[in-house]
C-alpha cells in the first residue's frame, strides 16, 4: 500500500525573509516604541535555520531536513505566540493540489502550517522506507507520529484555530489523516494474516480500512461528511483541490480501488467465519460450515467477487499495479464449493446483498490530540522572550526564581563540601597481604635464628653448672687448707717461738675468713640464680620449641596464631560484598540508581557562582549513570583501579604460598577492597546525580509552568500556579536532602571499611628511632599490642645476656682469685697476713664495681632497633 508521500510533496520555501526586521517592527508597535529588549541570539538562530532549510530541501526527504523543520518550528511558534511575525509582504510556495507546479502566495505568519505539513510528509516517507524493518515498535511509532501530525492540522483547521491555506486545508488534512490511518491499520491486518487470527477479526480490520478509503472518496467527490463543522469552509477547501480530486488522476483511482479491495476482503472473511477451512493448505479447502448460513455465505462471496472483478478492470484502465489474482481465485473456489452444496443439498434462496446485516469494524487506533510542543524540538531561549508582554507572569517568575536560587545555593554548599571529601579519597595503593606477610615471617625467622638459639642456651647453662660445681669444690678445698694452715701456724708459734699469739695475725685471718664467706654466699646466690634459670627454661620449654622449628612449620604456626587473633571487624562484610557483587556482575544492573560520573570539581563562574565540571568521568555523564557492570568497568579504567583477586601467578610462585593463602585476612582483603571500590563508585554516582539535581533545580524550571504563566494574566490563577510549582520545588528539595544524607552515610561506611582494611597488615615491620623517649614508649606500646605470643620467649631472650655475663664474669674472677690466692698463701706462710688483707680488700672493691656496672648496663639498655609486631 502506498503512503501520503507517494502523492504529495513537501512545500518548498522560495523567498528569503528578514526575520529580525519583522520581529523588531512588531515589537516596537506592541510596546509603543518603549521596548529596549534584544533577541539577537534567538533571531540569528531562527534566520540561520530558515536559510539551512532552503538549501537542504532540494536534497530530498532526509532526517537532517526533518530536524531542521522541527527546530525552525520551535522558534517560529515562540515568536508567533508573541504576535511578532505579522508582515504584509506575501511570499511564495508551491500548490500541487490545485495545479501541478503552480506557485501561490501566502503570509509569512502562516509558514508554521507549511512546516508542520512538511514534517508529516517526511515522517510518512520514513514509514515507507522502514516498512520491511524488523523493528515493529519503531515502525508503529513513526506511523503514529504521521497520524498525530495530520490530525493536529485537521483538528485545528476544522475548529478554526489555524487559518486554512489554499491547498493545506481541513479537507486535504483529513484526506491525508484517513490515508495514514488506513496504512497503519493495514499493518495490523497483515500481522493478523501472518499469525492466522480468526476470520471475524480479519473481517473487522479490513472493514476499518475500507471505511477510511470510503471517507476519503467522499471528500474527493465533494460530499461533506459529518466530521466537518463548517460547510462554507468545506466548500472553499474542496474547490482548491482540483488536481488532487480529479477522477482520472492516480490518487483518486488509488483510493477507489482500495475501497473496492477491502470491502471485498471484508465480505470474504465474513462469509468464511461461518466455515472451517483447512489451515495446512494454501488453497481454500472447506472442512465444515454452518448450514443455516449458506445463503448469506453465497451472497457475500458473490458480492466480493463482483468487487474483485470491478477492481481488476479499474487497475487495467488506469494502469495501477495492484494484484487481485490470488484474492479472486480464493473467492471463486469458496463460492463454487458453497453453490454446489446448496444446489445439491439445501436449495436455499440466496438473499440480496443489501438485505444482509451491515458489516462493522473495530476500534484499533484512535488519533490523539497533541500539542505543538510534541512536534517541534525545543531549544534554549531567554526568559525575557518567554515572559514578554506579561508583567504579572514576570513577577510570579521572579518570586519563584528567588526560591529556586535559595534552595540551589544552600545545597550547592553541601555539594562542594561533599565533593572535597570525595576528592581526598585515594585508592591507588592496594595491599598485597601475601607478599608482605611472607617477607615479615622470613625476616622474623632469620632474626630469631640469629639471636635466640635454645640449643646454645642449654649448652652454656650445662657448662656454667659444671663450673659452679668445680668452684664450690675448690672453695671447700681452699677453706680447709687455709684452716689447716692457720691452725698449724698457731701451734708452730706456741711451740717454737715462746711468745704469745700475734693478735694482728689473728684479726687478719678472721678478716680473710669473712671475705671468704662472702665469696661463699655469692657462690650460693649464683647457684640459686642458675636454679631459677633452669626452672625458667623448663617452664618455657614449649615456647623455645618455636625457635627450633623449621621454616615451614614456623610459617604454619604464625598463620594459625594470626587466624586466631584477627582484630578486623567485618561482621557486615559478607552482606555488602554479596550485594555489590550481584549488582556489578556482568549482565546485572540496578534500576533505581543514577548516572555514573567521575570526580567533579567545583569552580566558579565569572559571576562568582559555583559551577559544576567533570574530570575523566564526564564521558559517562551524557547518559543515565546506573550501578551496573559496564559503567563499573569504565569507572575502574578511568581511575586506574583494579579489584582482581591477588592470588595470581606471581604470588603463587611464593615458596609457602599454600600456607600463606590460609591466612584469613588474605580473603578478607579481596572482599574488603571490592566493597571499598564499589562504595567509591557509588559515591561517584551519587555526586553526579546530586550535580544533575542541582542543575535541574536551577535551570530546569517546569516548561508547563512557564508556558502557563506566559499566557495567563489572571492574578489568582497565577498565584495558584505558583503554589503548585512551590510544592514541586519542595519535592526536589526533599530529594536533595535525601541525596546528601545518603552520601554522608555511605561516606562514613566507606571510611569504616577503609579503617578495617588498614588493619589487615598490622604485622608489618615498624622502624623505630630510639633517639627520643616518645618514640621508645610508642614502639614499646606497638610491640606490646602487636605481639603474637613472642613475649613468652622474649623475656628469656632479654634476661639471658645478663645471666651469661654474670656467670662468665663470676667464673673468671673465681679462677683468677684462687690462682692468686694460692700464691699469696705461700707468701703468707713465709711472711705475714698483712699483704693478704689489703689485696683481698682491693680485689673485692674492683669486683663489685665491675659487677654493678654490667648489671645497670644490661638492665636499662633499650631493646633492639627493629621489632616485629603481629596482631594478637
């Protein structure tokens, strides 16, 4: 079936028009010469679009021309509504409906009718070009657009809301409206045939199409139908369509033939709705039928055959390429079957066709009444132009605009603050728990093997025990020998020197014994210390076993200890992880979220107002940002982020990879980092949505409100419109408050998770400077909080150096002392006790001085510079 554009052409614009001159002349006349307003930008766009149309219209019916018409129509309607396009000068266009190629005059103020008509013609041509497309929804939409456009023209001209031009009048618009509806319903009919719908529905659809062509033919024959409201307008209109109405023309006979075709088809389907036809064969094969309807069936088939024959004759006469052959064959086959049945069985009298029940259609589509803004494409124009010549509306607009600015500025401060907090987030560094923990454990193991060797402790302890025993034996022998020698010396004096006992010698001897007893006491203290140390080693035997582990066992021991004392608080992590994982997986999306955007910087405009700009994420700002897989991947790429699992080939090359991978924080890190990035992505979306909402509040004034106050002059009605718009503004305000609250909530959640994420590697090595007391205390505190039971053998390691130094020092001094002592005893026997006393006094003073020096040195010295801290 042919479309409107097959029989009608667009109306070309021939003459150039000085739009600015016309507008400013009308502006001066309406404002009595007092207006200082300027609309240069709008007039320039208006003029450029018209010039572009005059160039593009000769390139055929294309989408670019359609867009130019729509934009041009917007500017035209804007100035026309302000009555600024009135001009006495006539310009030309082509009237093909009266006489082919004839040029006629029209007023510039009527050019909007030409543009709307041309939009309908181009849309009609698009339907023809896309008739074989698989996108049925698109085809139906375009076809509906054609119907709506011609219905707009017809309704406004029929109700005298638009002036009628010579050829674009109520009659021609109704003809094209009916033709568009016939084509649209024919698409439904063809679909019903393919899907093998019931005959009753097929009959009604085909009758609908017949009705449209019947109405067109009535108009072409000059017969007024009830839909027209003015007989005089109808009479004038039909007189201007001589070329279109010619009964020898292609259009007239196309309509006439289609009328005959579809009434024939409708009767054919109505007849066969009483019969059951075999669905598996292409030819008509009647299986069953209603015997009491055979007369009506034959009558309708005969009338259908007459119409088909008549249509074939007209097609031959006017050379129309419409094929009736298949339809005629089906009608003849069915008619022969039923006539044979009637002649041999029923002998029913065949009724006249006029006496049969009239056919009826069914409502498939209904042309809707659209507004002009549904046709044109809106462009930004100044509010001064919108509110021109309406001071009351301008006052209402100023009040409402002040409310808008108050809300906008308040939430703009919130936006800037939130944006600054967002920009402080830096996720460029990601923890590699496996590698870091591996290095820490290896360093700890190597240092432990160097400093704390339990075997060496045991060997030295056994050696010192043996030395202590030997010293005790020597001390006993020395004491016995000294006592014996003293007794012998006293007896010697008594027997051979005939003098009294030398009191000085006796005192020196007693003093020597006193110091010898002190040595014995010191040796006893040493013995007790050795015993204490032995007990200490026995109590900490299990802890010293840690130091004797091989490196694999040590790795397993550390991982088990860490898993039992993790301080990471991730109670809600699994729920958050599952939520975002399902949301941001491939093929998933979230219908309620906003658009994706990158970081948003807040600058200022030259006027000092804060402006909104995008960074890398601005490429996504043009479409609605949704929390889905595609936008998430784009966001990660733009911000150089990656949440892939870190158990990759490089990590798997670690010698103890399987043991390290059992560490609970390795798997927690994967989930935590993914949740952190997901919340970061969500925050970006929320900022972008907040930015869009702020822009909507400031610049997105409801067009219906602005249009309504533009045309309204009643103060009460204007106030009512203002109150309704304030209610809408309050809704937007509540939405902004909710957005700010949600962002702050998610930001707090982000930092909570990020705090837990930073606790994942508290086992890392802490470098401590011991130059300051504060560093010492903080390091000790860190080690105290971060030890993983190393304190159980660390105390041993701290005390062991002092024990060994004390024992070795005592051993050395005892050996040296007793060596010198034996020498002095000999000298004492020969000479006297005086030298022994002073030597002993000097020796003990030096001994205790050195002993106290080492005691204080090892008791108050700081621990080693580097400590390994692992969370308990």
